[in-house]
């Protein structure tokens, strides 16, 4: 019965998410466009310079979708539901915060995963990119980063009283990570003080993990980073369920 409720909500949310132009633009098309542009700038032929350039920051390109969906898409969706009293009506049904957040995590996670698959296919088909590291390890690292970043979005989604405040909180979380974690601007070109400050951002740690695995480093070389990201995911999930608000008041 619980699985049926989950799947019913998930189907509905998936249809709604695919109708969101912002989700498609920033969560799916933007990461793909960045990979293609980088590949074209540094050489568009197989075996040229592009695979090496992509390899250095491939984890960053995978993370763009995670950042957009987890820190913008999911929080704004639930805040909009709260603002429109959708959550208030759901509060009198058997639905509970864990179910709603779980459905959002599942649906938005699929969107982010689809974005990542497009990035991988673009690198593979157009520029001959191949990850030097273990593919299963890279997939595992991807989901670790996804859970940690999504947990921050879940906190905003649970507590923002309306779409306006949610937008402000999302912007505060989203843009610093997008600009300073290495997703759009290479991390190594920042001055030393900026690098030290940006290193504390969860997405910065996630990108270092993904970049390291894609370049051939084992998971064992990132155990502390993995523990921090998983700890953040657990804490964020706990806070979001504990502080979940059905209504604006």
C-alpha cells in the first residue's frame, strides 16, 4: 500500500517536473551545453585535446544538474505547493513528510540522473571521453554527491513558507556553489584565499570526489570526503523531516 502511494505520487510529480521549463533549461540543457561548448573550444575531434580537458573537470559537469535540481527545482516545487495550499490539503490525508520528501528526492533525482547521462553521452559520442577510473565507483560517488546536495534542498523545501522566501534561500545556496565550486569556472584559477573559502562548500567536496574518481583515483583515497558528504545527507534528511511545514503559518 505504501509503495502504491509512493508510485502514484511519483508519476504525478514526474509529469509536473517535465512541464517545468526552468527545470529542463537549467537542470538538463545547461550541463549538456557546457560540455559541448568546452569540447568545441578545446578541440572537437576524437583523440584531440578535448578528452583531456573534459577529464580534468568531468565531475564538475556531472554536478551542474545536481546543483540546479537539488538546490532550485525541488525546494521551489514544494514551496510553491505550500504557497498554493496544496500541502495543507495533503496534511489531512495519510501522506506524511517522509513520503513527500522521498517522492521529491526520487523524481528530482531521476531528472538529475538524466542530465548526467546526457553529459556522459555527449562526452563519449562527440569528444571520445572515457573515464580513467572505475565506472561503478564513479556511479557510487555520483549518488553520494546527489544525496548530500539534495539534503540541503530538502531543508529549504521543508521550511520555506512561500515561493518568494524559498527563491531567496535557493539563490543563496545555489549561486555560490555554481560559481565557486568549479562547475562553471575551473576551481584552480581562483586565488588561494577564494579556493580555501570555496573548499568548505559541499559541492566543492563533491566535485573533488567525482573528479578524482573519474581520473582514476580509488574511493579509498576519499574516505574522509565521503564520510562528510554522507553525514551531511543524513543530517539534512533528519532536519528536513523534523522541521517540515504543511502550511505557511
